[in-house]
C-alpha cells in the first residue's frame, strides 16, 4: 500500500534544519510550556529522517526467479536507495522546563533492549558474582558493537534536550564541558529579565554575531504586538508555575500517604508471617488449635489451612 503524508503534516515547521558533517540537524527552541513536548519533538525527529525521502537517489536492482512477473520482460527495477539515508540529530533548546533533571542536557538514542534490561535487572546487580555480571555486560556489548548491515546507524541518531536553566546554573562548575556554547544560553537567560540594562550586554558588543542579535531584540525595535506576546507569555508561565507547585505539593502529599499505606501493609504482612511461624511451631509440638488461636490471634480456618499444608 502507498501512503502519503497528509496536508496537515506538511505544515510542521522547525526553527532551523541543516546538513552538517553528513548528518541532518534540527535545532528548535521550546519556550512555552507544553505537556506534549516529548511526543512533539519525537515527531520532529522522525520527520528529520522522512524528509530525506524526497531527494533519495534511485538505483536499479536485478530481478531473478520468482521475483519476475509473468508479463514483465525486464530484469531490473528502479527503487529508492535507502542506504543513502543519513543519521539525524534533533536538538531541542528548553528555555523553561528541565524535566526534573539537574544535568545540562539529556540525550536519547536507539539501543538494543538487552542494554536496558541489563541496567534494570536489580537482582543481577545485587549478586556478588562479578563473573556473572561481566558475562551479561559482554553479551550487551556484543549487540551494541554489531555493525552487520550497518546496524550501528541506529545509534547515530540522537534526540537531545538541552536545559537553559541548568546550563546557566552549572556554568561555574569545573566539569562544564560546553563553555564555548555557554554565551548563547547566558544571553538568552539575560533577555528574560525585564529589568535588564544595556550594561548587562557589554560583553557581547565586540562579537559581530551577538551585536547584531542584540540590536534585533532591543526594546526599541519591538512593536506593540511583540510586547503583548511577551506579557501573555509571562502570565502563562506564571500560571504554569503555580499549577506545577500545587501539583508537586499534591503529589508529595499523595506520595507520603501512599508510602504510609504501603508501610502499614508491609508491617501487617510481616506480623501475619510471624503469627504463622509461631502457629506452625505450636502445631508441630501438638498444641491444641484453640490454644494456638488464643496465642496468635489467628482464626481457626487459618490454622487448619496451615495444618493441612
């Protein structure tokens, strides 16, 4: 079956898309809070690959045996050369949201499930047998390093979320590896301050690109529509922050109550097991069921069930 992208799908826009070092790169700044931001940029990430279909070269493949149709006298077919699909990187600049991370960025790639299973296998990590752990790691590494039919292509595709707030907050850490990009994030953070002054941007004046950027975003060049947009954005952000704080408190309270309930159930189960252990010992000693009931608080049916086992 043939499928075509819908008219609505063709209306999707990116802030920036280009080809760099045999990779297609999307850079998109996310200012507004959106609950669907993960799904949104996953779609962009997929389109970053799909858009290459328009310019894929055509190749001929030979047809033999059962592949030849009865009335087809040709021995080759023209098809798109999918081997020319390039890896894609989708870089999302998150202005406000940090997804709860304290890191500067988080990157997602496609990896074999065995890798995730290795990390999530709690029983494996509790073992004292290092040989077993290393064996499982070696199996995962073998799948990761498999380049048959260019399987390594999958891991070259990345969806990256960079968090402006964290990058600026972590800028003074010695471990910061992205200092050469820091000026962009610091400038963006400064522009969000309504009370900023021209003196706040003096360090950027000597740079040709930054000086042009500052002239474009200067208040003197803003229209009434721009100011309305800024005001609406600030009001919306404040509402979201209030909602987030309320949701966090409600979630925290709910979590505490849930934790208390789980702890209560655990204690009840523990006490029940202790009672059953005592009852078992008393049964083996030949103590009457009525006496065991009084001693443990267990019902007659519970003791009889234990006795049958």
